[in-house]
């Protein structure tokens, strides 16, 4: 099913707002890490936003995803402040870890013969 223009616009606004928010959080943190909003999908009724995050370095992934999921209400509140006048319902936010780049790297290693697959 294709996304409507409204879904794409709302997803783009969410992606830009959260990208800036996570950039500021990383800058203020004592640890050095990077959280990138790689994609946002919004349901047709605009009630749920699925936000896909890439986190580097990888050793911080579990800890950061745990903190983000514990503070979902705070993130939804942030989103309400940013886009409250543009939508009637502030979408519920769900965060997912995007491992696409890891998968690409793993496949490239396998193709070069550096992975776990035996060469036949």
C-alpha cells in the first residue's frame, strides 16, 4: 500500500525534529555516540509513528535503546510541542533499531570470503 502525501509529510517532520533532538542529546552527553534517524513510517490514520534509529558505536546500542524506550512519553510530549498545531492527534511513538548498515557490511564480508560461510 502506498503512503499518502500527508503520511510522508508527517514522517518527514518527525524525522527532522528527532534528528535534531538526538543530535543535541549526543552533544550534551559525556559519552561520544551518534544516533541517526534513518527512517520514519506513519500509519494511515497518523496514530502511530515507527521511528528507526541507527546508533554508533555499536556497544552503546542496548543502553541507548533502553533509555529511549523508557522515555517514550517524554519523546511524544516533545513531538506534541513541535507539531501540535499541524496534526489533530500526536502519534504514539515506537522506536526500532535499524541494523541495515550492519547487514550490508556482513553481506559484503561474506561475498569477499571473510565471513563464516565456507568457500565451496
